[in-house]
C-alpha cells in the first residue's frame, strides 16, 4: 500500500518510514503538519496516512476531519505519544490508534487489516456515511488500560454496566472501564443492545433467556457467561419482546 506519514518530529518520521518499508509497503511522501498533509493526500492519493495528533498549525484530529471530506479518503491511523485522545480519534473513524514508540507488530496488524480495503472501497464507505451520518456506529470501543489503549470489538461485548462515574465493558476477554455514559451508548448501539436495568445494557445476540429468582424478580442469562444480571420491572416487558424476536 502507498502510505503518507505526517509528524512534526523528524526522528518519528524516520522510524515510521523504516517500519513501513520493512513491512513491504511504500512511503510516498511525508509531511510535518496537518495542512501540508492534506495537500499531499490530494496529490499522492495514498491508501493510508500515519497521522500524529499534536502538531503545530493544525493538529491531527482537525486534519482527519478535513480528510474525511475528500472523494478519495485514505485510511487514517493515528500514531501519538498520548493515550487521552483515543475516543475522539475513533469518533473521526480512524482505523487505528497506536502509541509511540510504535511497535512493528502493532503497525503490521493494522496494515494487514487494511490491505484489502482499496481506495474505491473507502470512498464507498464515505458516501454511505454521508447519506446517513446519524446511523454511524463504532465497530470498536476504545478503553485506556495499563497496557495503553485497548480496542474491544463491539461484537465481543456481553454487556455495559454503569457504576458511578465509569462504565464497565464486559467482553470475551475480560473487563475494561470507559468514561462514557450508558445513555450515549444506548443511543449509538440501541439496535445491538437492550437495556435491562437503569445501569445495564446487554448485547441482544448474547441473550440466552430469563430466570425467575423470586416473586416478580428476574435475571438475565447470557451465552458463555456464568454471572447473571438483574432485570428491573420497568425494563422487563421490552426485554421479553426483544428475546421473542431472536
């Protein structure tokens, strides 16, 4: 794939260029700030841009917003030393968020995922997004952990459980915490998750049934999980309706 690198640190550009070449891809151009990157994307039409976030004149997030307006939109992979922009990055529909120093294996995983996505496919995706922006949903949830930024595929999530300030994301490989509201998650993923309690959303495709534990008290059962979640009386009718449609 043809790759453009945008970073205001020459050493970072040099290192990323070396990694890209070692992985069998081509660096078609480099830029040191956002405006320059936009012009080079228009000229070189790369498949991918490796984009820093904190840069002079125009930061990476703003640059990404402009790139999404192009007819031939490159896949965007953020490469940054900071982990606190992950949520904003994926809201801009980035394909990856790598922390510096970028490891070759991590870069390879993201690029391998993109290899089959041609520019024509990316452009088609953009057109679909523009037709109905309100229906855009993330494919992954970004969470900050001790390992850095962890990306959890939405399809692997059993449930979201709110607890005071944070929301626990229970997924196939464990738990992570995210700083989002349950209401926002319900608005975004309402067709994939159903509310069973004021503090819980459960993935519809993992629902395995209801269990009566006492007079009028129910709990929900999920495939592949031993734990059960309480169902409030308020949300019981809607939950039953969703289960019947499965």
